C-alpha cells in the first residue's frame, strides 16, 4: 500500500474525529504536529511500520483494515458511527419497546418533540456528521418515553419515536448502509401504527419504501408505498397540508422505486417499471397543486413543486437519461431552488453532476459537485454515493477540471 494513500486516509479519519494534528500527535505518544504532517503526506517512510498504523487505528477508533484495504469506498464510510446506531437498535429495550433500567424519568413529551425537531433540522441543514452522534441517544430517550408515558402522552411519544426511527433510516441512507436503513424503517412503521396518527404512518411508510429501494427491493418498495397511500388517503386528505404533503411524498418514493426497478434484468418488467414513473410523479403533482404555490416542509418532507422537480431529475439519472435530467435541473428557477432545505439543494447538485456525466459533460459534472460541496459539505465529502461519482470521473477524465477533481478527491479521503 502506497504511504501517500495511507497518509490521506489517516488525515481523513483524523478530521472526522475532529482532532487537530497536534491532538492526534499527542494521542500517538507525544508526537509533534510536524511528525503528523509528514505521516499524512506519506513522507515518514515508503512503508509505514505496522506499529504506527496500529496505533493510528486505535486513536482514530477504526479497524486497522480501514487504513489498509484496497477498496477506497469503504474507507469513506464511518462504520464506527453506523455501528453505534446499529448497537442501539439491537438493544433489548429498543427491540421490544419496553422500559430500560435507567433510574431517571422519561423526557416530557414537549422536550422530546423539540429534540426530534432539532435532529431533523440538522439533517435538512446537511449536517450528517453531527447526526451520527445524535441519533443513538435520541433513540434511547424516545423509546424510554414511549415505554413509560401513558395516555395521550404515550401516543405523542410513539409519534416522536417513529420520527426518530425515520431520522435513523435517513442517516443510514446517507452513510450508504441499506440494511441498517431497512431495520430502522421497519421499526418506524411499527411505532407509527402504535401512535394512531395517519400522517406519522404515511411518513414512516415513505421512509421504509426508501429503505427498501436502497436495500435492493425496489419492486416491493413501490408496491408498499402505493398500498400505504391507498390505505391512508381518506385520512390524509382530511388532515390538511400535512396530509397532502405526506401523501404526495409517498408517490415520490414510489416513483423513485420504479425508476430503480427499471434497472433489473427482466427487460419486460423493467420497461413496465419505467413507464410507471411519469404517472406516479403526476400523482405527486396533483397533490402539490392542491397545496398551492408555496412549497411545504410539513414533517420535514420538503414536499412541493421544487422537490417534485428534484425527483424528476433523480429518476432521469436512475434511468440513464442524462440530457433530460440536466434539462429538468436547469429549468428550476432560483426561487424554486432557494425554497428547498440545504440538504435538498445539495442533493440536486449531486444529481445534476450525475446527469452531466451521463450526458458526457464531465467538466460541468465537477463544477456541480464543487457547488454541492459549498452548499452542504457533508453531502459530498461523507457520502459513499458521491465518492463513487468522484471515482468515476477520475477514471473517465475530467478535461480542464482535472486539477479541481483531484483536490476534491483528496478532501473526500479517496486515494490517488
């Protein structure tokens, strides 16, 4: 393994752990910041000693393999944080929904709702790194509240628990863990059903559909989303903007699932899945029309005309229709784009980069990625999906943007 590659990985994980070079050096046995600079630059020696790498892995709280493995994508996923979330989801009290043995009382439901709202606001601001540390404690607090409260407070706590599990699903998707998202999504649906709130049921259903798609089950995901919409439509239509937003968002997830299913080997079924996408997006359009001109972010759905345009772009990318995707993205007005949460704006730019790549416009793809990094840094630097796009561009060549692409790859922690 090239010492420069190892050095870049050490630098990447040091930054993820929020350690300065001086702090890292101190934890490495009193090394100087200059020593750390040379290690990260690959200048210490051509082949770093195993003892140095073992100590580095210990200080950075990662398996040694993360510094040595050949697959660069896995080095970009913070598996330590994802496993911390998984370990909470597998706790006995969280699995069974019973109370833990903590002597403190449960959070009051108002405090719990504020903490859930803070987590979702952080997600929509693109702060993925902070979420990975926030979610485990929030899961425990929400489960404890649902187990110990009674009456209306318990129903409120179940709604909060479902929203925390939806946040867990969304965080796992950002980290590239489809199986963890699938687990959290199932739990979210169960908690939502216990809450008795149709809008929470619909929200949990759309998150589970998203998780199923990322877990390799797009056909089942589309069917699940449509079935949930059919079951809940009467209640959601009478629930005002929240109901219309969650109903429309379900059809967006169904459309994305069908676009993903169109990539399957059975050409006849793939063609049918692709044909279903415009109709599902049209259904979402109908609900956006009923909401009126303003975009709505009820229950952090970001639902409205602008987000529907983002899904049109994303489905075009999934269907390998690069030019069509670019057209949809560039037709969005500055006002439409600015109406979206920061995470959605960055997501649009990453999908636009994918569309540019499909259309053979590689320099523009790099420009879009750099714009996305400015919009929400974590959306580019921490996501395996985006890392794969950077690697694809490196392999294919980016013309006049080659230097900027190499610099971006370095900030992502990818090897040269």
